[in-house]
C-alpha cells in the first residue's frame, strides 16, 4: 500500500473526507511514522543474511590528511597492520576498534600510503551487514553445518564479539538472524511490512493522529490564558490632610460695675438735701436781725457750695457711666472683629475641606476605574478559562478516541509485549 492510499484510508477511518479536511497531511504522515516505529518495537521485522568472511586486507590505499586517516575495515587484529615505510607506535598509532590512524609527531606526513592488515578473528563489524538492525538474535557459524552450530556472542552497538574462544576464519560462511525496523510507505514505495498488517497500520496511524491532535488542543488551552495582559497595578495615593488654621480667640467681656456711679448719685442726693437745708435755714433769717451780717445770704452761699458739690458728684457719676460706655464700645468692637475673624476662619476651613473633598473624589474615581479594569480582567480570565476548558474537553475526547484506536491496533498485532532491547529470546549463552 502506497502512502496516498494509506492516507485516504485513514481519512475514511477519521470521517474526514469532506472538501475541507480537518486533518493536515503532515499530521497523518506523523501518525504513520509513529505507528511503524511502535510496530517495530512490538513486532519487529525478522531477517536473515549470509556473508563470506574476509579476514585479510592487502594493499589498501590509505590517505592521510591533516595527520589522520581511516582504514576501510575494522576491527584490526593487534600487530597485523603494516604501512609501507612506516612503523606502528613509532610513526603512527592505530585504534583497533575504529581503524583510525593518527600521526606521531611529523612522522606520517599527509599523502597516499598502502596498508595491509588482518581483521580481528573474534569480532565482526555488523554496520555493513545488517540494515536498520534493532537486535542481533542468532549467529550460525560456520553456516551450513548439520546440525547447525550457534556460538555464543555479545553485541556492542554494531560490533559482534564471539565468546568461548570461537574464531572467525577466512572465507568461512557466517549466517545472521536479526530483528529490524519496518519502513513506512512513501508515495512511490510501499512499506516493507506484510500486507495483512495494512489495516493494523491504518488503525494505529489514526490513533496516533488523534493523540497528536489532542496535544494541539492542549497547547491551544494554554495559549488562550497566555494572551491575557493584567492591568497595571494601581497604587492608592491617600490625599494629605490639610493643615487647619489656628482658631481666633474670643475677646474677654469687660467686668461692668456701677458701684462708683451709685456712690456718686447717693452723694448727689445727700448734697442736694444739705443745700436744701441751708436754704431752708437761711430763709428763716431773711429780714431778721440776727448777729452777723446777712445770715440768709451766708446760708445761700452755703447752699450754692453744696449744690456745686452735688453737681461735681453728678459729673463724677456721668464720668463713671461714660467709662462703662467706653468699655462696652471697646468690647463691641472686639466682638465685631472676632466675628469677622470667625467668618474668615470658617471660610478658610470650608475652602480646605472642599480641596480635600475634591482630592478624595479624584482618588476615589481612580480607584473605581482600577476596580473596573480588574473586574474586566477577571471577566476575561473567566471567559478564557471557559475556552481553555472547552479546548481541554476536546483534547480529552481526541485522546480517548486515539487511545481506543491504538488499543485496537495492539489487539490486531497480537498484544505482544514490548520487545526487550537487552536480550533476545533466542540469543545463545554459554
């Protein structure tokens, strides 16, 4: 089955035969490669090859460039290598396993040489004998004996090492049985697996493709959350409280007393009574001839003096009243000034309070704006989280379907346990 036919069968299995395909060809191709690789591990290809052993290499052309060269065959039997005109471990060194020649000092100049050597009789390079080998399973040597002989061996990468002093002889036949990988089909060449495994490869490739698609949706789930950019964190700036002005000091009310006024008024009354008494006394002496000259006039003068004193007392009382009026006027002026200061203080406080309120309102607006951004971001996260969950749900369905197909594939190839990469079941041991 060629690759186009295999892909077409996979699309039928996937119900992807519409004009706009769901799965890309590269996804299907990847599924085929993974399935052939898995089948190579579980049910490897079993092959046999034969070769005649060549142990002696004569007159091989050896090129030395940049002080090194490599022999065509390996591994080399110790002490068998000769290079015309040169001495081993004097002019050059040789790695017996890799066949690499290395110059010592300047004794093996770059150029063309002729080498003769023998290959190790207990080791064999498998790299040119086995194609795409997974594991060497059995060695028959010499091949064709009846009954066959199976020497024990170890394998190190591409190197076969015989045990129990077995020796690989010149021109003897060697038969190898080994496990190899299956090659997937191409547009022009069918896969090298048997045709009865075509359906198994189709089913397994579909399962691998579905798992591949499941991983795509897992990646999509991660990417939807990665696209979100959180809002820049806002640092709340608390407005500075204003410095309040010093409150004005209320004036002290004057202490008003009318004691001096009352005293002066009382004395006025006393003086008036005394003057009246003098007048009354003098009136009785008018036109009377008492001793002394004009006693009535004298009493009248007494009365005038007393009246003058009474008038003085009245002035003193008025002065006391004027002083009280002055104190009251001064206090009234202080109260008026205090009222003005209180109004100015109130206006100042009101202005500062207004400024502080405005700053609070601005900051509150910024906080509200940031809160709105955070809420919007949370809503976006919730929306993207729902998308991610949907992607993961789709991925889960693809994964379950793919695993079901792979299980079907395993049943179709017989549910073989995975091939042991360390020891083959038929490998000989001494």
